[in-house]
């Protein structure tokens, strides 16, 4: 299961997903490196963009930006402490289990802590726009609810003791964040001194982003361009606020969110008929048995998908081709970062790597589970094949046989910069 699928499922169908998670054998280290780290990085990057690129606005002070070096220092610190914090929380959950009639289990405690943090990590992207910060708070509260649902399933505590268990864990989490915040203040001071020594000062002299220009094809350059566009959206929201124009503020917020998820641009996904044209009648040596296509979302945040199932002789494969459209910025962020991983255990292997400009994800099961091969094209289109009866190499070959070049060439279709 991919990170996106797990994050979606735990947020939208937690009761069902906790039951699935309960029976998984994922160890703490792979869970932290393969799931928590990529999600925690979202908040770290968003915080850097919001503080050092877009800037913060204070009444009677104006917009200020944290110096780049101080911003990067805090981004690294927040990323590391997010992982440390969730690990400590898992230890607390495990230690408290017997107090509330539960069973101590390190693996289950880590799964509970990590997956309960999912809404907060995903919503951390809103740090780019302080105006939307209240949504991040709501996401954190939802995470508490997820933990409440998961405690009886994973830690085996009685239902009537779940509330008390949850409350005590939350109190411990608050204390933990106070400590981390205090340490962060020290780190921030050190970062400010470093920046000041280089002539930037804590707030970088409120320098406009035009004073320092990165290569626009580099990760920092793309982030800088995104920051400029987000700054424009932020100004529109501030102007609407000053005028008391609630409708204008809501429209500006929707535009900003669309810009953010689109990676600095608005992308209308291609229609379903276009995607269905890439779905072959046979795939991996199997005949198509069913297919479907859909396009949904809200204005500015639309995605489209075509899917087909192939089967014969007890073997079956599902092929999905998606245009992430309005959310392509998140896909692009993964590609810009060049995130790579390679892990293997007795149950199977999982690997993420760059293949030229394409990001590839592979999963292979050794226990009869699901094999999956996915590839991202043009930082936008996702082609994925999965099966529990067809091996990974066959899936890779079948995907390679599709007209990936033609699909990738459509990366600018529907783009409005």
C-alpha cells in the first residue's frame, strides 16, 4: 500500500483502516523512514517556504521573512524533532497501556502514534499560508480522534478506559511539544546568529525574493517560484480581510490552495476519454474484463482517472492511469526532492528511485501479497499496475509497453500559470 493510500484511508475510513493496520507486521524503523519521514518533510518544507519565501505579516510591522539559513536550520530541526517526537509518543503509549488495562506492544504503539499524526502532517502544508493555520489546528484535533479509535484495536484497552487513556497521552504530547518548542527557540537563536554573521539578519532585512535567485529548474528555484505565487495569493486574502469582503477572502483562499496543490500553477486534468485511450485491451498477457473512468473534485482542484482490470486463469491485474491535475504540485514536490528509498525484509521489498526525470515506486511481496509498480510522468501523471498473482517484473514490462512517452508529452495540457 502506498503512502497516499494509507494516508487517505486512515483519514477517511479510520474504523476500517485501524483493523487493517492491527494485523500488519510493520516494524518501527521502516514505519518511521518509509511513512513518517516523507510526511514530516511536508511540514518542514512548508514551514521554510512560509517563513523564508512567502513571509509572515504582522499588524503595524508588515511582511518579514526569516533569513534563508535560519529558515533551513529550523526546517531541518522541525523534521528531525517530528520523528523524535512521534517515537517518544509511541514509547509513552506503550508504557501507559497496562495502566488502562491494555497490552504493551512496541510495534502496535509505534503504528498508533505514527498513523494518528497523519492529518497533522498532511495539513502542515498550510504553514505556507498563516491565514489557513486554523485548518492545521483542526487536523491536529482530528488526529486525537484517530488515536481514540485506534487505542482499543492496537493496544487492547477496554472501551470504557479509552477516553482516560487518550487524555493522558495527549497531556504527555503537550508537555513534549513544550519541551521541543523550548529547544527550538535555542536552535532558532543559533540560526539567527549564523544568518546575522552572514549579513542577512534574523529577518533577512525583509528582503524580497528577487534579491536571491536560484536556478528556476532546481528544487530551490521551483520552491522560490511557488513562494512568489503564494505571496501574491496571500496579499489578495489580506486585502479582502481589510475590506471585510468574506466572499473575496474565501475566493482568494481557494485560489491559494489551488496554487499550492498545483505547485504554483493551476492545472485542469485531461478528460477521461483521453486517459481511457491509454488503457489497452490486453495487459501483462491478460484480457481486459472491466474498466471505469472518473473526473472529480472542485473547481481548480480536479483530478481524473481511468482504471481497468485484466484477468484469466486465476491471474488478475489492475491498471490505473491518473492525472493528478489540481494536486500535481504534491506529486511534483516528491519529484523535486528526488526522494529515494530501498528496504527489504522477510515479507518483501519496497523501493523508490529516480529514472531520469521519472519517479518510480516498486513493491514486491514474498508472502503472496500485492506486487505493485508505479511511475510518475511529467510530475503529473501516475501509471500504476498491481496484482497479487503476477510478479513485479511482468508488471514492469507491461507498463513499459504502454505509450508512456505520449502521455508524458501531455504534461502541459490544461496548465494555467
